[in-house]
C-alpha cells in the first residue's frame, strides 16, 4: 500500500494498492473520513482540488463524492488549481481537511494525494500512521454521492490576498518598469501567476508559450522540475531575448518558485538557498517585532547568520513544509532549498510559488529603484557573512528503497575524512526530539554534506555547502573560484556513493 511520505501519497498510475488509481484514492479518502469522525470532526467542511495530471479529475471527483457520502460538506474546486490555493482555502473556510490531487514535479506517469489538516498545514506524524491504519481497515465498496463543483470565489480571494503582498511586505517600487520572463512548466500556475503579478502592478510579463498551457505529458522537459538540468532552458533563453530583469519558473502545481538572473556568462538559475535568503531579508524589512524565520537541516547556514544580523529568531526543522509551517510562533518566512518558499504563513501554511513570485518581483523592483540587482544583493551577503556556495547531487535510482539501502550502508561505514579533510559524522536518526530523521551529516571546517533518501522520488540526495570568508568585494571572484574547486571535490565523493554500492 502507498504510504504517506514527505508530501502525502505519491506513486505511478497503475492498478494495485502500490499505485495511484481510483481504488487507492477511494480507500484513502474513506480512511481519512473515518479518522476525522473518530476525532469528532465529522460534518466539518472539506476542500478538494486537483492539478492537470493524468487521472487528477477522476481522482478529485471520487474524493469529493466519498467525503459527501460520509457526511462532510465538500467544496470541489471547479478547475485545476495550484496546490497553495487548496492550502489557502482550507484556512480561509476553517475546513477540517483539504485534499489536493497532485504529484507536483514528479514525472508524467505519477500522481498523488496531498492532505491538509490543522488549519491548512500538511499532514504529520502520528496522524499519518493513524490514517494509514484507518485506510487498511476500509471495507469495499466505498459509498459515493454526487457533488457539484463550487468555490470559484476562493481562487479570487486567494489572488486578492497575493496581490496585497507588496503592500504588506515592502514599498511600491517601480513595478511597471520590471520586465519578467515566466514559465509554468506545463503546469497549472501560469494563468494565476500572470493575474497575480498584474494585480500587484507587474504588467510587463512575458511567458514561455511552449510551456504555458497545462499539459500532463510535459513534452518539452525530461523532468518537470525547475531544479533539473535543462528544465529552465527555454525560460532563460526568453529572459535573455527580451532583456528581462528576472526570470521566474514555477513547478507544475505552482507551489515552488525558482529565479533566474543574468551573469557574466549569461543567464542562470539561482539555487533555492540563494532565493531563500533574498526573500527572507525582503520579508524582514517590514516584519513585526521578534519575527521568526525558518529553514531545514539540509539548507544553507546563511539564513541563521542573516537572522542574527536582522534581530530575528531562527529555527531549523526537518525537510518539508509540514515541519516548517510548524516552526514556531511569530513565523514570518520559511523556505527549503528545494525552491519552496512561504512568504505569507498567516494565510498559506505551505510553500507557495505564486506568492513567492510576486514577492520576488517586488524585491527586484525595490532593488532596481536603488540601482541594484539580485546578484548585487547576493554579493553583499557574501561580503557581510562570508561566501556560502552550495550544490546538490541527486542520484536517480530504480526505486525509493534503493536510496534507503545506500544511506544504511554509509551509516554502517561512515568516512572519517572527505576530500582529504577530517569530518565530524552526525547520524540524524539518533538525534533526540523532532529532528530525528534518516539523514547523515558530515561537517568540516570549510564544508558540510547532508545525505538522505528523497521522501517523494527514487533518489539519493546529497546537499553540499562550502564556507569561505571574503575580505571585501575585490576578493569575491577568488573566493568563488576556490569554492567551485571544493564543491567539485565534494561532488566527486557524493557520486562515488552509488558507484561503490553497485
């Protein structure tokens, strides 16, 4: 049976309990309904949404009809919507649960079932295992009752909130002068992103036409993830062609946002950690007293230094927004290095690519008015806090179990040095409290490596970061060159992990 991972149930479209199909979705919904009723939440409102993947419409209808038959009033959103719209709707309506049918940036053959509880936050333990037990106990056939679509106004309310963000988070800038290149990567966020940007004052938006309309086959990319090599090539080409100020890529369900900027060697995509610290500093410009910013154990250490310098509290959580959204009181911003950003946690307790896009555009406008760029701002952080250069090595494997096997082998025989440098080894599976997870950390004076199996894809993920002091702006190029050499050494080590276990 499919199990709840980092972001819900996900699997290939196929028959059987280990695949995404109507039976799997029906049992999951019936089990979730039973779990809610056992906690005296029966009869509470439920929101159901979907992306535009193969099977999503059928799965969303089944989910809504089963909840309706179980006595829950259901809002079945009428069109494919970005995942953050469902997170917003759950909170806006005070719903007891929300379900979004999506596999985010997974390959075309996958789909998934994402659950929101607790005021629009993702499902966490022990509720996940409790719901799985309820699913196992479901007796088929599961009752269904026809339900009409509704809730179109929730999309408008979401857009109205996103359009307010520049007023909430920063000054007006010169938004009409900001030229934006945008891609939706064949997902469901394109139209809403353009509408949200326009409502916020950004009207000079140019889209990658080949990737704008939803297409579940994702024909122009090997993997529909802005982080994957080549996925943003059409976007960067457009940005260069139109002389854009910034390039913005959404993933297919628009809960992630990546930024592209021009450089000496042409346009390139920023890493999630770079965008993360830029948006954190932007949000902290107008935050109330004693704000909290958060990221995860696999992200850059730079946010902790920025927070201290900006009189903000800092928190670190496990990977995933189900943990980040619960980082603590006073949370004003959270991000994960996998291009997930939450700039409005009071309304959307999850990553939100569209609101992040609007916030990023406003930051570009503010900097442009000061004669600066996003890269200028990143350079200033390197001088202020030291250079933090990062990279990620993702080793694609036959299945998710293979990644866990590799981590177990490395745990049993951890290296005492990497790239000729002694390292301190920390097994996060042995850490006490909420930071316990299947991850290994190797710390040295000038670098850090975190190794973990992906919770959503058949990958082993290695997160690399190199630290280097910077004497001043004139020393930046040399520091970057040395950091690139160090990252190359660490990358070689990480790629050897799969080779040595063949």
